[in-house]
């Protein structure tokens, strides 16, 4: 662990993430003023963002008060507190006990519980029944208990449901290859003791190693085995930018091409973007005030005892930023990289630096636009460049990458990359799982989904926006459609929160326009960005299950709410053991009007995971995400001014045309430059 770097700097922008010094100062102020005991655990220490109107009005040099928002778990009192601390006046501005909730799992808890389980004779006996004598090889993962009935209610205590795997103990061994089926521990995190060990019967441990290191894949008993080791026919590839990158960075402010944005980071959300704007011929035009993942939910569709209670909220139950990796140049990121470090808190309120947590770089993205005149052979082509901002996190067995892309045509894309080792189960030899896919002898991957909800605090040319649903609909045959070919785009304005809980509909090519009714483009339409939804398979579970009641955000692909600064998390601020109904379903009961107002758009998209054998033993990256594309925001293609590639004349000639017959040697320099 590294402690805070003490850097002396001018007043930070109001949306600069907390520095290490600020995290430690917030903890110290709180500890002193509230006389905190050693049993007080700092869960999250985060920037308390100033009110939006103050940030809109902010101009460099007029400092706004720096404040920290702190979630505290007083373990001895089984109590959760929220505090706001002024870092300027060094006082506690607010202090509130939050009753009837459980905070996310803390790192200290996830370390401390494991030894207690290992020492428990019931767990040891269950392992011996399975022929495991070397208990040091057993690995426990801290699965949140979820909510499966009143015994799991937050008021009843704080619980964990660890699951067990067995490793050979050799270096690099993949413990996840040998899940211990049917052995479920219920653990009391308040008392730090095992409540119960359920044993649903012995399923033999899977026989093969499932190792995936360069050495490990040689093992002949592996599945599949690569006895020759790694392939040797891959030659080096190098990404170089000899004149440097095209972006400018000042602290957490980024300028790239026409894009302007601020990079943020919180221990709960990970990467956060603020103040995303596009500079359009001298005018800085806002698009997004704030964008971040708001929750993710991974429910399993397997009714067996080990798997049906796997229903996890990796963000609200743990913290995506807390779990962020340090990225390595040449491995995680290739080329000319700008890294941002991230600062998070530990449970004692000390600052922890995650070096290289955020990777930023440019990528060539193929053709941006192109046309060849088939008569003359004259061609115009431009290459697309995109700016990539990303983090990677490890949540137990799974690894998630969260990627934002910015394009020269004004588009924004969000993509989650799913990789790592899928959670799994064991089946007896000769049996095939009904609710999953056999991936190796004795190992299967249960059916499941990864459901993501991204919160988009939209600001298309200013804070007041409207959202309109657009469907492509066939026109009834008749005088308006005499030939039967007609279809039109039907626009449905979403006027209130009750009207703005929508499903995606690929059959109608449904998208949503986030419009600014106060500004029109050159042809008289309101300027807008279009939300093109991502994959949208709704949860196949019954909607009255505990799992789906807890994750109602997952049942709709679009929600629109009236802006409230503390409405940030789709399943509510404290999903751990929460019985359900918090977050979006609670807020929209007010049915606030959302037309031409400060609106927040929530998009739920899904990585639907019917497991393949190729996902084993480590999963090639699968992706899910969505796009925000300008839709009448610009007067025409905003990327016309992207220059031709510097080192090429791009004299494209279409085959079978006059141009094709001429040949490059006869025509000399590129034709299309002659007239310029
Ligand atoms: Co999966």
C-alpha cells in the first residue's frame, strides 16, 4: 500500500476526484469530530460533487468548496452512517445514521472471514467427505448473501455466503477449475462466525486442471491441452505515434479533436465522465453532464442449491473502483498511453493509490468515410480515430473492462468487456446439466446474465432536454400507402416518469432521441443525440422472484427521471441484502414531469450468457454496450474536416472503371488534388 503523495497545487476544478491527501483529511476530520472508535470502517470516501448550477457557473479561478462524502460502517454498533465533510473549513457538515441497510462488503471483511471458515470443523468435515485432506489448497470466495427471505433482511444481521473451490496449491493453478458443489457456508459478518454449513451431497471434484498460464496449458490432462506450449508464429506489432498523441491533458481535463471532457473516478463507480462537450466551429456544445455505470446485476438461472442464490450487484455490493486493476503498458494497453492514477480509501480511512488505473489512448478505427466516383475513379477516404478511456476490474473469478470511446463524427460508445473465469459448478460424470453447459469433464457453466445500467445525465446543448421514442412502423395499406411499401418513423414524446419505463424493440428499430427543444438545426429539427440501445434480453426469471424484485432496473431498457443529485444508483445506494424496490422504482413513484427539463437517462443492457465450451477455462472477451450518436445535432457530417492520412495520397481507383484501367504510374499524383 502506498500513502498519499503530497503535492501542492492550485485550487482544483470542482469535479477533480479527491486526492489522496483529501481522502485522508476527510477521514481524520471525521474521526476526530465524531470520536470514532477503531471499529469504525470507512466504506467509501468520495468527492461530494458541488450543486450542478454552481458547476455550470464555475469559471477557472473561482474555487468552490471541496467536500467529501463518506459512508461509514461502525461495526461495533452494526450501524451505517453517511457524512459530508468540508475539506476547506475542516468540519463535519452533516452526519446521519442510515437505518435498515447494510453497506457494501469491505476489503477488511473479505480478508478476515476466510480464516474463520477454514477453522470451522463443519466446513473441514465437509471437505474431508469430499476427499480433500490438504485444506490449504481450498479457496473461498466471498459471495454476498443476497436476499432470499426475511432471514436475510438487513435488520437481521450482516451475512455472507462463501463458496469453495480447490486448488492443487501449485503456482499458477486455476482453483476455479474445481468447484465444490453443494457446500454452502452462511457466515455472520457482525459476529465473525460461521452460522451454518449446508452440505447438499457430494459431487466429485472435476478431474482436470483447467490451467491457462503459458506453462499450465502444456499439461496433457488439461482441457484442451496444448502440449507444444504457446504458438510461435506471431511476429511483433508496434503502435507508434512518432509526433506524439493528439490529446491534451491538464490534471483530469482532456481535450481530443473536438471533444472536451473531464475524467473522474469513485471507489463505487470506477470511471466517471463529466462535462462531455463537443467544440463545434468555436462553440463548446455540452452533450453529457455526467456519465457512469450505475449498477450491475448478475442473476443465475440454475435452481440448484449452490447457484440459485447467486444474484450479485458487483457495484453496490462491493465497488467497481475499489476493484480496479493497475494497468500495464504493452499488456493491457498498447501504444502511446496516458495513464491516470486513481485514489481510493482503505477501511481505516487511509488513501490507497491504484497506479495506472485509467488508460487513455488513441486507436485507428478503420475507415471513417469513403466514396469513389466510379466514372472517374477519383476517391476520397478518411481514416477514423477514436479516443479510448478504460479501466479493468477483477470481481473474484470474473474480470470486467469498462470502455468509453469518442469518435470524430460526434459519436460516443460504451462497451463492457467480459472476461476472466466464469463461475461454475460440478456435475457427476455422465450427467449433463439442464440449466447450463458442460465445458470440461465434471465442470459446467450455469445459465446467467450480466445486466448493466448506465446513468446518463444528459445535457444536449444545455441542461433542459426532452426524450422521444422513435419506432419504425409499417403504414396501413390505403390511400396513404397504395403500394404497400411505406413505413414511417413514429415519434412518441415521453412526458412523465411513468411513460418513460421502456423496453428496447429491435423489430421496430427503436431508439430514443434526447432533444433540446430550445435549439434547432439548419433544417428546423430540434438538436438531439440518439441513444441506440445495446443488447436487451430481459431476465428470463419470473418477475416475482426475490432476485428480480431487487433489480427492477433490469426489467426495463430505458428509464428517464427528473434530475436529483442523490439519485445515482439504479438499485438504490445499499443493495446489500436489500429486499428490493429501492432506486429507480422508488424514485419514479413521484411520476415527475420530464419534458424540457433536466433529465437523467438510464440505459439497461445485457450480456446474456449461455455458456460455450470455448469460454473455458478463461473466457475470450465478450462485449456488450450501446451508442450515443448525434442525430440532427450537427448540420451535416461533422467529420468532413478530418484530413487525409498524412503519408498517403489515397488515390483510390475502382476496378472496372476508367480509373482502374489507367494505373497509378500513368496518372502521377492523386487526381483529386489537381483541382485544389
Ligand atoms: Co458470464
